C-alpha cells in the first residue's frame, strides 16, 4: 500500500533537480522488474528509486514505471500498458499525494499530453516507443536529467 505524501512535501520532492546514479539503464525483460538509483543533484542525501516493472499477470505487454522517494515513499506509478483502473484504461498516471486521494484519482487522456508525458493517446504502445519516448518523458517530468542517460533497447 502506498502512503499519501503531503502536497508541500510532494512539490518539494518533485522540484529537486535529479540525476541517475548509473546513466546506463538496462530495462527488465518481460516478467522482471529493475530498480535504478536516482539522486537529487544539489541535495545528495535525497535519494529516489526508479522501478521499471514488466511483471504482467493478465496482459503480456504490461509496462509500469514507478518513481519512489526513498524517504517519503512512492510518488508516481505510470501504468503505460496494463489493467484498467476503475474503468480507466492505460495509459494513466497515479499520483500519491494528498490532492489525488493517494493515487486513486488517476490522470489520463489529454492531461497526460499536457504534462508532457505523451503526444498522443493510444491503447497499445510498442516496447521500443515506451523505452525511447515514454520512459525519457517520465524522467524529465520528474526533473531527472536525461542528457547522459542511455536506455538499452531490449528484446521482448
Ligand atoms: Zn493503474
């Protein structure tokens, strides 16, 4: 279960300029999950973890990205492909702050475009598009520098 993060703490955590501890990101193969360390560049005690999850139980194209503050808990869960949430299909974004009922009120549709996460909404996203576009957009949205980040493309 995710714990709600107070809005002011959430805003502060999101605003930190961040970088990946290892700029070479190797995403998981299907059925696996990987963890990637992220640090606030000017506040190095503030650590974050990017979790890339492909452990689909129902759909075999399931792809979820999580941004977690190591001190405050999960901030975002971005379900790009996977199960609907209260009838809202993927892609949708869970925000675990006090403004979004601890991730229950998901962001979807045009709102994802306005946040810069997507440029168009589809039901299915190709794995290469997810790795080349969705993942970097999510990192940028979280103020993680992607200048030096290399995301390995993977075989399904
Ligand atoms: Zn969801």
